[in-house]
C-alpha cells in the first residue's frame, strides 16, 4: 500500500512513528506493508518511490521544520494537489490544519485524491464540516473509500461503534462531550474556582489548547464533529451552517458553583435531535454517564430499543488520532486489498 501524507504536523509525525513501530505486526496480522512514498508539508515535499527513510524524514523535519530539506528529493513550495494527482500511490492521508472558513487546503486535497482514483484517510474536520455530503458522493461515484475515524474522538471509536456495532438499531438522538480542551477548562474552573482566562492559560501550558483556541472554546470543533456524526451515523445532510453554536467563553466560576449546588455540572454538549443540531453549554446531572471530567470525551446514543448507550474515552492527541488512521488503513486494505 503506497501512501502520500498531505500534512506533516503533530498527527502526521505521530502516525509515521506508529507505522514504523508496528510495521511487522501490521504485516503479520493484515498482510500488507504500508509504504510511505511522499510527504507534503506547508513548505515543501519529499519523495521516494521505493519508500522514504522514516528516521531520516523525522530528523529532517525536526532540524529544519520541513521535509523540503530531505536529502536528494526534497523540494520547496510544491503544490499538494498536483503531487496527489500525479502520484501512483493508492492512499492519501490528509492531516493538514483544520480550516472552517473554506476547508482549504484539505478540501482540494481530498477532492483531487478521490477524483484521481485514490482512497482517502483524513483527520481534518474542516472539509467534512463544510462539504461532507458532496465528498461522500464523490467517493461513491469514484468507488473509493473516504475514511475519517480520527476526526471524532481521536482513538476512541465513536463512529465505528455506531456504524458497526449497532446495525439494525434505530438511533433517535445523540449527545455528548466531544472536545477535551473545553472539558478540561470547565473542570478546572469548577474544581479550583479559576476564571475562564486562567483555566485557558493552564490548558495552553499543558498543550491541551492551541495558541489560538477559538475553534475549541467557541464550539466550532464540537460542531464539526456533530456534523460528521449526523452525516455518517444518522444520514442527515448537515453542514456547519446547520448547527446552532454557543461556546464557553462567557461561563463564569459563579455559574459553575451555582450549578454544583443544584447537583448538576455545566458541560459543552453537542446534540443531534430529529431535525436540529446544537452545541452549547448545558447543565447535566452529575450522575449522567455523559458527565465526564478533564479531557475525556463521552457520547450517548439514544436508541429505540436498547435505550441509552454511552461510549467514553480519551479525545484527540497525536498518537491516539494516529491509531484511528491506522484503523482506517487496515479497513481499506481489507476491502480493496490494494
């Protein structure tokens, strides 16, 4: 299986390490050897038809901040869509930064990959939040897989659980905590009476929050995951524009203490009902299975016959998201034996 990496940040670098570490296990258990032939990052690219030297790739990235300095085949400022289009690789792994404004460059990368007959595995929520129905239709039209397990829950298989473990059951509603950053901030505000700004600064120091935390704290990250869940699990053609979004930046310690006195906690909840979707701070009972602390995620599926089923696990993170991408690569191999 020849693979192109489009994007080589935290997730891409974690993935390449996992693939190298688990190579023999993947070969023995699933009968294929992932062969990384091309990497494109924000400054350039590198290529080797026989497979890139992984330790050298990582050393080059660490030293220069780009794979464009890879000895022999590194190039500056290459066009990722041209590289994807011209390549003979079977799979594109798309992990460029999330962009909720226009989905680029991930949207064009995914479209180009599918249009030129390549399978796609992505951890990039932007293109899916803005154009998921169209991308799924393109994948069906080209008879190629578009896989995105890593976009929701990191290594916790929320999407696979609903799609593969609950066939035949009608899921009426879904709600949950889908952003570990905001959950950590709210937990620290409640437990230590920190202001929002102090809790955010602590989350940034620990690496849970980005330097620009807007997507997390204003609810866009959770909303994107809600869109993905709605489309994939409930077959609803939602986009980011269909979600009513309110973040946590106006939550105060006083509000959290008042909620605590009533036996409830304030959490940023993503919710999908019959005909609507929302992301907003909600008061939920402390004994609700969805009410998890710190950076944990939790998702409750309300089903017609089995009742409420809740899945809990760690959210995003480089290695966890990388494990979800490996899961998707194995799935493609099983179905297409590429």
